[in-house]
C-alpha cells in the first residue's frame, strides 16, 4: 500500500510539475509578444504619401494588437500598451486616408489635363469654319477653367502631404517628398501650358474673325 501511495504521490508531483512547466511556458510565450509590441511602438513611423508602406504598416499594427489582446491580461501595463497601439493605428489610418485622397485628386487632375489637352490638339487640326472653331475653343476654355478648380484642390492636398512628409524621420522621406514634388510640378506646368495655349488660340481666332469681317465690308 505504501508503495502505491508513493507512486500516487510521484504521479501527483509529476502532474504538478507539468502544470507548472506549462504555466511558465505560457509566461515565456507572453513576454516576447509584449517585447515585440513595445519594439513596434518605438519603430519609425512611415511617411505620409507612402501608400504601400502605410497599408502594410496598418495591417501589421492590427496583427500585433490582436496578438496583444490574445494574452487576455488585465493590468495597467497592458492597458497602456493597447492604448498606445490604438493611437498609432489611428495615426496610420489618418495618414493613409490623407495620402489616398491626395492620390485620387492628383490622378483626377492628371486625367482631366490629358483629356483636355487631347481636345485642344484635335481642335487645332480641325477643318472648321472660323465661327464654329471659335465657338468650340470658347467651350474648351470654359472646361479648362473648371478643371483648374480641381487642379488647385489637388495642389493644396499635395502641399499638405508634402509638409507632413518633411516632418518624418523615415529613411524614405526624401524619396517620397521628391516624388510628390516632381509629380505636382509636372501637372502644374501642364495646366499652365494648356491655359496659355488656349488663350493664344482664341486671340488668334478673334483677329482672324475681325479680318474676315473687315474684308466683307
């Protein structure tokens, strides 16, 4: 009986050791998650305008927050970490939304510029009578003026993103800033050229129209 009693005690001790080991393992598994999360919170914030990086960072932030919550620990440190994590996520989401809005408006401006430039080129080579040609150039000029409103909105958004980008400590800051700047300058120059060209063409047509009227007198 004593022998079986000892076997029972040993078995009980083994079970306790296994349970203790499992508890320790769980603690060891938890700590790397916390350390990893703390390291992530200290990591460099991506640039505004760097859409692909912002998307991947937002996904990463969600994954790490889910890992942290899976620990199901309720203490002050965990509350602070989750609060900081949520704050970082909100900032990432805000930067991403601003960057995507800027991208959409810039693309809209570029596409509109391209379409209006094509219309201008088609009118330049059109075989139309002066009055009809003048009428269509005036309509195009009106559409260009409406397009310039969109272009100004695009420039305002882009300048805002560029300012935010300059405040970043990310290694991609200069590259992203230069990319935003070059794209904006190219589009601004395109709109300015188109505006000047349409004004010049209308002025020439006005002169031609006056010449024709005088020749008929």
